[in-house]
C-alpha cells in the first residue's frame, strides 16, 4: 500500500506489518474479537510513537494502541473496517531507571509486568501490581485499563501505583509528565484521566511508578465460614487487627473449591468432615515487616479472636512458604477448573462490601427463578468488594443453551449490581464488551461529561474508536 | 439589587448576603487577597446549589465556590470586579452516613474536617486527613485543593481518600457519583479531575470517603542527624523496617528548633550538648495495630539499627503519649515561632526525595549569593518530598527589604525546584498566587491540555475565573 510508505520511512520496513503477519494483532487472545487493520506499526521509542500519531492525525487514520493484547474486553482489537492502524507499544520495553531513595522507577509502556516486578525486586523493592496475565501483559496496558489484581486491598489499583506519565496526544505532541513526586498540586489531574481511558484519549508511552519495601515474610490462612456476613465481619476484624499488613482477602464459595478438587484431585482441601463442606471460605494473606514467626503469631491472635466471636468454623494457617503457596494455588486454580468444566458466563463486578451478601442472595435467586438449576461460581477479592460472579450450566442446560442466554444473564446480574450501587466493570474495563450497556447503568450527566472530554482531547475521534464510548468513537 | 431577587426566591433572604455582611467572604483569612462580590449565596442542599448555578449560567454570573476560607493561595476570594457570586458551601454540613462494613462515609462539602474526623472516630474508624486548619477548613475545600497534611506518607493526599463525588456542573446539572467502590473501571476518572481543580470545573457538594481502622497505639521519636543525606537514608530504613506503620517522617532544620526554643523557652529540646546543636533533626511517628509496647520495641529495633549504621547521632523515643505530643508540639510550633519572629517568604515545594539534599544545598547557596545573610527556615514532610522552604530576613535585612524582594526569592527557589523535577506547589494549590508563574514551570503541552479541559467543561468560563488558569478564567 503506497499509503504506508510514510510509515515505512519513519519506522523501517520491519516495523510496519501487514497481511498474515498482522494476524495475531487483530484478534484478542481469547478469540472473542477479531478485526482488520490497515497495518501494525511497531515504533521503538516515544519520538517514533509521536511521529506515527502525527501521520495518522494528518491522514485521519484511526489508531488502536496495543500492549500485551491480554485484555478481556476487546479494547486492543480493531474493528472490521480495516481502516485503523494497530500501534503496538511492544518495542518500548526499557526500564529507564530506578531511584531507590525516592522509591520510584521509570518504565516504558511496553515493559512486561513481570519484568517490572523483577527489576523492582532486583533493587530490593516491591512493585505490588500482580495479576494472572503478568507474564505477558504490559505495564502500558495495565495503566490504560487501570488494572486491579490480588493486592489492591493493600496497595490500590494500578492508578494508585503511578506518580507520573509520558503521553503522546492525539495530535502527536508529547506530554512530559514523568514526575516522581508524591505531592504536586499544580493543576488538573491529567495523569488519572489517561489512566483507565483505554487508549481513547492518547497513548501512554512511559510511567513513573511507586515502589514499596519488600515484605520480610508472608503468611496465608484458609478459613471455613458459614456465611458471607461472617466473611464481611471477619474482614473488618482482620483490617483492624492486621492494619496494612493485610494484603489479601479472597472470598471463595465452597462450590469453587469442590470444583477444583473434582478437576484436579491432587489438589486436596486442607479440611475434612463438616469443615470441608462449608458454603464459604476465605483466603487471607498478611505481609510482615518483622519475621515469619511474627506473621504466624499475628494470624493465631486474630484468627483466635474470630473463633471466639463465632465468625470462623475452622481454619488452617500455613506453617511455611510451601503451604502458603498451596493455599493460594487452590484459589488460583478456580478459573482453570471452571474452564475445564465447560464455558461459563463471567462477570467482573463490584458492590460495597456491606452489600455483598444481599447482592449474592438476590442475584442467585433471580437467576434460579429464570434459569432453574443453573450453577453459581462465585469468588473474588472481598477486600475490594470485587466479585468474579460466574454462571455455569450445571446439569440443567447444555453449553449452547447457556451461551444463547448470555445477554439475559448479564442483564440480571448487572441490574442487581446497579441496584446496590455497584459497578459492572470492577477491574477489566469497558472496551467493546460493555460499551453498549454502559449508558444503561451510568449517570447520564457522567456520560455527557465523558463525551465532552473525549471531544476536547480527541476532536477527530481517531483514538481507539468504538471503545468505552461509541459506537463510532465520536463523542 | 433587583438582579438578586431570583436568588432570594431560591434561598430565602437570610441566605443571600450583601454589603458589609459579605465582608468576611471576600477576603482570605490571611488578608492577602481582597475582592468584591455581587453577593454571597448560602444554599442549604445540593438541589439549591444546582438552582443557584443554573441561575448564574443563565445570567452569565461568575461563581467563586468557598468552603472554610482557609486556603493559602487565594482560590476562594473573588476578584475586584464585584460581578461574581461567592457560593458558600457552609450550610451543606451533614454527615450523610457511615458504613463501617464498607469502611466508607458520605459527607457534604461544608462539613468541617474536624467534624469528619470525629464522626469517623465515633464509629471506631480513622479518617486520616489531618492538617493545621482542621478546626475550620471544610472537606469540600480539602478536596477542591487536594489537601495534603501530616499523614500523606501512609494514607496519601486527600485524593487518595475519596471513592466518590457528587458534583454540580457549570450548567447546574448534578453528577451523582457517590460510589463507595474500591474498584470501578467504567470510563474516565472524573472524580480525580474535580479533585484539585479548585472549583474551576464544577462544585463538589458531597463525597464518599475511605475510612481506616483506628491504630491501637502511636509512638514518636526525635532523632538528631548530621545531614539531609542521613535523613534520606534513615527514611529508607524506616520504610523498610516499619512498612505501613510509619505514619510520619518530618525533617526539621536545627535552626527551626532553636527558633522555637528562643520564642517559647518553656518548650525545651529533648537533647543537650552536641546533640542539641545538630544541623538536622527528624521526627518519626509510627502507628501500631498491636500495642504501645510493640510500637516502642519496633522503634528501639529500627533506631538501634540506624545508630549502628552511623545514620543517627542521638535519639529520643517517647515513653508515653504525653511525650509523643510534646515532640509533635515542637514541630507544630515552628510556623508560629517563625511568625512571631517576623514575616518570611514561604514556599510549599516538592522534589524527589533523592534530590532533597541537592535542592537544599543549591538553593541555600543561590539565595546567599544574591542576599547575603538571609536565613533559611526549612522543615517539611520528608516522606513525601515536600518542604516548607521559608526565607527569613535574619540580621541582614529589614522586613520591608525582604518583602520587596519576594518575587526574586520566589524565582530562585522555584527555578531550583524546577531544575530538579519538583513542583512549585506541593500541597497548597495554585489559586491566584501561583497562576501567573505556572506556565513558566509547566510543560506547554500540559498547559494546553488543561485549557482544553476547562473549555470543554466550563465553556462560559464562569467557574472560579482567574484561578489556576487565567487571568480571565477563559481558556
């Protein structure tokens, strides 16, 4: 395509990809979204990103920024028109520097999350963002979607881990906002506007990240519970007793652990008898700045208190790192066991922690009323009010029957979330997947403000069109 | 004024104030800014705020939102034209609710910060925002300026303590964004855009705030140090050793403590001999979730380590709450002692912690070169990289001579801040005070983006004109 000659001039022929070579860039990793692209551009530094964007702006070519292509909502996949340029940040993968006195690191958008974590660890620091895709997702994508993960309870979402950004605007200008400051009150918070905007307002090319001290020890416990109410009360007790040492509090329905046990018999539950048949479990993790002994002592004190208060039916406290890992492995195996058992309908929702029990009760009931015999696969980050509330076919339906009712299931779940002041996308974002239902749940004033911001910062509507707002990307 | 009849209709005559009664609303508390107002409107709830704003929008009347009128940069004071309406949020002062299971509280903008802290404490929770004006500043003002304070090191700025907002837009629409969710990825982050925008994009009328467990014990230590480098190394050690228990780390120049001692001889330094004559001191505070004994033990362990490493020349660890308070009182008395000694030129700046020593050295030298004999009054929140770097006349100048050089002093200090990647307003905001110098230090791309957002959200330019951006408030 002669149109692409300019891009080849800027990036060299190896970094402008078309045809079959572009295949892996135009489909999301789960194969749910597939589009077409004019080409895939792979700039090698921020200047090249800016040049490519300037060219797109001048030629009215839409841009789909892409990191590790591990998103769950189709935000990094182009539409089917074939007019958009996929702009891959993969080659911007340098750790630019680590400042241990300031507890910050400067990284480029294309760095793999695991690479960022490791670089921090090599400097005796913790970069706490951690999620299932960490071996292939990029920090740029994590920031564009404000990723969550397992340590949000203590360290916050991706947003809370960023001090500064470098961004290429839709005109191809570079905003040099890589500040390593914990306090800076000199105007509007552009940083947090770009974070979570899914590439629709500009392209994050680098970030200054916060680092934390490495914990001296971590310890994990699994407790058996009679109810979600008890889990919520235990969370309160744990927050008070452990304060910021509490780095994980995962709620797991008994059904999920049995599913893991059924699919992977070698993974045994650490409970027997009644304790192995409880409706709910919680996995607690603490990170200690003193010692492994201190961590265990603290666990014994607080879990003991919970026993006395009648909140906990049984508990296992890991005696060593291997046992801690085995407990976490149970939790992490739920999505795999779920997948092996057949396709399910997934939700990534949040509600206030205080309404978690009402939410589960009402939503389970509403789904059973409409689809008797359907199964509820419920687990998530209770400490953040974030549930992965999934729906499986059970014995009552075939996979096809289940999936043909996907929209009805979504609506029942999301309507219940909305009624309780919750969010229909807690940590995965909007992308294409939830774009069209967003106005059903979002305050119209908020939608209008979002459209105005989109119009102000991307008046040509070229940045990731059809994502978040839509359907054309035009406000 | 017949023009005000509509407002009187909406709010009642008692809540539309003109003439001499409006006096305290048109001048800032330090008497540095004085303006004139068409009137002062005191709506009693969000609906009334919206009605007043709609009236202003229809009649092109500029609006100056005002909380406790305790700001330091003139953001709540109208200009001298007399055309603007001061909109006081003081009557929106209800705590709407506290949800202890969700660890959140919903408060109206006009609540006094101390009232918010107390309501949290009554529910056995901590709302950690704490600053000198807490007895009279309002939470709405704290959010509009993204206030900092003494606990930022552990809990973050005001921004980090907010989950949701209710905002009246410049058109008088109400954005119902009072979400109590720790995870919500459904679009652009409007919350953080309004926070810190100093009333130039809309009016915050209520907020959902994060609560934390109350610490079981707090303990304070004062240490004597040879250099800022040693203070930075001690901060690293303390962050690692105490992790999130470290809730305060204040750097204090020896000169400041002697100033306190000179002005208030009853406040004695807890050191004698060489230790009382060190160039630097640091005040450390830890908050413990176990016990006072544990807090002291931890202090002894970490301060002991610092002694061994040669970082600390001497140390006093408080033995009880009274001693902790006495140590904090020394720190808190610095601004008062400074004021008693005469007017000084104040700066609220931040630099990366790793550059703190270079900053102080270079700036002291540059000021001495230009104004020999001038005095440096340096203290601040080292943990956040935030210094109150103040300049006093000493014996070398009269007060008038000093103040007549204010702009030159500002420029020397701010230029040095800028060179080291710092911020000219760490926690006080921009307001009128720093509006005109902002473009000197801020990336032009960032300034342009800010203007576009202002234009998009306040196209009539009626919201707090001449603050942050200016001089007319028009982009």
